[in-house]
C-alpha cells in the first residue's frame, strides 16, 4: 500500500523543495532591494506630484500672543508653491487653503525660539517671515532640503562684537581699578 503512494510522496517532496528554494531566492532578492532602498537617498519623483508633503505647524501672531496651527502642507519644488490646509477649522480663524510662492527658507536657530524643529520661509504673499515647525528633526531636514533651505549665518558685526568682549572687559576692569585709587 505504501508503494501506491510513493509517486505522490516524491511529487510532494519535489514540490516542497521547489517552494522552499523559490521562497529563499525571493527573500534574498527582497533583502537586497531593502538594502538598496535604505542606502539610496534618491526618491522616485512623479511629475505633477508634490516634492514633499505632510504636517507642519505654522506660527500665527495675534495681538494677545502667539498660537501654533497644525496644517497639512504640500510643496512643489518646480513651482516653489507651498499649499497649507489647516487641520482644525476654528471659528474666527483663517479658513481654507493658503498658497505661498516661496522666496527663501532658513533654519531657525534653536536659541531664538522655544520650539524645536523650526524654520522660517519668506513668501511673496506675506511681509516678513512665516515660522514653521516640523514634527521631527529628520522631517525638518526633509522639508528644508525640498525647499533648498539654508543654515542661519551669524551677522559679521555680531561675530566682531563677540570677539571684542574679552578685551573690552579687561579694559573696563583696568579703568575701574585705576579710578578707585
């Protein structure tokens, strides 16, 4: 009786071995593709699709203070258009989609604001800057890279004044000592 099932057993063993080999080769291919994806920073860009999109907080300045509004944003690098949709619609607040034509993007210095992951943009539609906050440091870097963002530079006058502080302090100390005699 076992002889009757021998061809089925052999066929099943062969099929099982083929399935195992196929699984192993597919897994190796998948692992290789995952390594290539992790190591390759290039992103496939579909024409007409946003360069980057996601949530950003925008700083709204009011007479009584400052609030942060959560927006779903899309940025088109080709046209330099940033589209912002407020997530929560509040009565009395600006409603609907806002579009900005970007002029520049600069990372906000950490010591200049009480929030992390911030950057400023200059637009054609608003005077001054618009401060935006990303959800994380990698997210901020992604937005700034898409917007060709720059790092803040210290003003030349500020760096000169900082370099003059130690000698100036020494001179003041010397003069105080001379006049106290």
